[in-house]
C-alpha cells in the first residue's frame, strides 16, 4: 500500500491511532493484541481519510511514499505544535476497570461549558491489590480554597500502593472553573456547597453538583472534604462533623485539629449530601484562602494518614500512637457555634486571635467610621473559642465578623 501524506504529520497520526486503540482497551472494548492492532490500523487510516492528502494504492509495495521537502517542514511544525494529552479523560470514575497496585492519573468529565467543551476534573486513584474500602478525599470545591491540593499531592507521592488495602481517591480541584478564576463560586456565580444534592436538569451549578454525587461521592465508602476560610477571613484548623454519629465522630477525632465543631448543617453542602447517601463524611477547614498554610497542610496530611490507618487501609503507625498524638493536640470540641454579624458599616477590627478563648462580655470587635470614631463594640454572648474571624478591615453592615464556638454538656441533634 502506498499512501501519499500531504500536510500531515505521520508521527502525529500514529500516536492518535495508538491512543484510540489504547482507550478502547482500557474500556474493555478490545481484549486481545490482534484486536488492538486491527483497531490501531483502522484508527490511523481513519485519521488519514479526514486530513487533506492524496491516497494512492499499491498493495504490492507496502510502503509509505515520502513527502516533498517543503511538506517535511510542515510535518515538523505540526509535530511541534501538537498538544500531547497523555492523561486520559473519562466520562465516569472507572474504579473497577483500573489496574491494582498502581496509581492512576486521569480527568473525569462532568458537564459542558459555553464552548461545548467538557469541564474535566483532575483525579488521582491509588488502587491496592487487596480489596477494601474506598476513601475519597476532595478539595477546592470553592475555587479559591487551595490548601487541600498539597495535602492530596503529598499523600499520593508518599503512599505505598503495594501495601494499600482498598482504594484511595484524591480529587485535588473539584471546581476547576472557580479555581481558574481564583474565585469561590462556580461559573454561574453560585456557591456549590450550598446547593447539593443538585438536580439532573437544573441550573449549571445544580447539574454540576448532581454529577459530583453521581460520579464521585457515590463511589466512596468514606469521605473527607478539604476547605479553607472564605476570602477576607482566617480560620483555625478545625473539623465540622456530626459528633452523634460514631463513625464521623471518630473520623473527626483522628484529624487532630485545633477545634472540632459538631455540625449537621448547612443543608446543601457536599458533606450533608454524602451523609444522606449513607457515606460518612466530614469537612476539614485548613487555614486561609489563596495561600498555602504549610503548618496546617502538614497537620491535615497527618489526619488523612491516621484515617487510612483507622480504616486498616494502610498501616502508618499503631493505633496507640494515634491516640497519644490526639490527646497531645488538645483539641477543643464545640457542641455549637454562632457568627457575630456587623450591624454597622465602617472600619472593622477583630481583637482576639483564632483558637483563643473569650469570656462572656469580652469585646471581640469594634467598628469605626472613616474619621476614627467608634460606632459599635461587639461582645461575646457567652464563654467561647474563636474558630474564625474576618481580617478585611472594610466592613459593610450584614457581613460576618467573628465565628465563636461554644462547649455545652452534650451535642444537640440539630445544630
């Protein structure tokens, strides 16, 4: 067969054919090497047929006719400009089809954007050789909350997949559009963590949340959702969990955070939607937005390691050592919390540091006008610990000022 290649890169076409055949093999559409070769050749010829060029057939020669010198230059240019997409993109999370004893990197498509291109979410999967639970660790559901990304990347760099029992799934950026725009919200300006479980046919954010549950959360047996404070605020290292649930209670304790907040709200969060599906889920708040808080990142990573150990997925260290470390962390467990909201606009100053105690009646914040006159002082309503606070000095009425946690004798059923 003689094929005259015009304005086409031979190398590019061969790569496209191999990629197409490899994808079909991963999907289980072809199972033998003979079938692989047949599909490979068919894909190459199909690519030839769609490109500009003249085809000549001579079965007896079985050679490709070489192109002219100026065509070779074009081929080199095309090869140089080609975008190599070595990371596969799937329409779903194919845990059962992935190889055991390996770490697989992929993208999973959720919905299409305005250019009819899919929004592809980056995913890491470490699949052990021994069957066991699936632990999902997600991050950056709010696009400007990035401390979970290094937690997941470090976790997968260090993990011994040969010793792993079960499957570890890491989703470093769950909201790529928000991440690209360095913003909390999704494409339509909505907060994704307020509209779960979403809808199969709704707004773009509702549809997106529905697909997160379908393609990710429903594949998990346990779930850790990593967040940070919102823009203009700072947080302690704290966990939100249903402390009346024995599983999420233990998961929360294992994070060895500064504060644990018993919380079954807000409705509309990924955590609450996962819990409604019977998937134990907690939220870990790791410091501040749009910056890497290295100390908190390391603490959060230790918490994930401890969770793997507790689930008997990967022995990190003996359970006794986890308990000792947890007691040394001196975690404060709050039964409830409340935000102080600004009643006046002006220049805001919040006095106490995060993870410090304030007594009932203590002044926690002051708002001044632009001339320096005090407009209002905000006081703690009861003895409480500072979970988070605003650090933005420009304050409008109705904005959040300080987040205070309270320790009662027992956990409420709905707080």
